[in-house]
C-alpha cells in the first residue's frame, strides 16, 4: 500500500513539474510571437515613414498585418477583441502579446536609428508631435476607431474562405485607419522610438491608445458575436 502511495505521489509531482514547465513554454511562446508581431508592424511603420505618398505608404504598411495574420503572430490589437469568447487565461496571451509587441516595435525603431534611414526621424517627429499635442479624449476616440478596423481586418481573415477576400479586408482596413489618422498603439510605439520622444506624458498617451484600441475592438466584436456569429 505504501509503495502504491509513493508511486501516486511521484506521479503527481511529475505531472506538477510537467505542467509547470509546459505552462512556462506556453507563456514564452505568447511573448515571442508578440515580439515578432511588433517587429512586423515596426517594418510596416518604417515603410510608411519612408514613402512620401500617404496612400502608397498606407498600402505598404498593410504588409505588416498581413504577415501577422498569415503566421499567427500575437498582435495585441488583433487579439483583444476575442476576450469575449475565450476563458480568463486568454488574458495572459493578450497581455504578454502587448509586452512582446512593445519589445519588437522598440527594437525596430532603435535599429533604424543606427542606419542611414535615420532620416525618417523628421517625419516621425512631425507625426508624434501631432499626436502628443492632441487632447486625450480625441486620442481615445481615434484609437477606438482603429480598434474597430483592426478587429474587422483580422476577423475577416479568419472567417472568409476566399483568399482574395482575406487580403482585401486587411489592406482596406489598414489603409483606412492610416489615412483617417486613427491611432494604433503598436505602430505608435515605433514612431515614439524613432522620434526619441519617450516620456511619462508619452506613456500616458500610449495607455489611452491601448484603452481606445481595446474598447473599439471589443465593441465591434460584441456586435459581431451578437448578430453574425451563427
């Protein structure tokens, strides 16, 4: 009987250790996929700053979100709308994705400053000054509309079976949010880094952008789940 109990205890300990490290790996995957997503949005942001024509720049920026969707990377603005249909631990994926997005976006911004493309600091500063001189309510509203469009782009990619339809949804939604001047928290992490404008005030604005993106995404996701899911 004692041998059986010892075996059971050993198995329980083994399962605990296995689950512990398995969860650690899962959380690490969330973070790493978040870094890659931030990296891709960073490349899109750099392209946008490098092209004088806003329409062409917004079109090329879309490549960032397209790659994120194709390779199932962990982009905060593409994930937050799905909190309504997931369990509570889904928040770990979203939160770690956001941290990863910041790391990836920050790396891209800093690396660009070490190259000849540091000339994009001037358009980045103009863009950032316009954002940071705006009032917080305006920032929240503009961020909310961006959240709506990013959810629609990602959800369209997930639900539409036609390949062309998937891609058109991404390109149109991204181009619209950029040309309208809506605020995307991860893209702005890149702009803030390239413009070297990080401060406590910048963090406040970024927090409002995150809240706005979240609210817009969750709002349109609620509407979708209520009327169109089935």
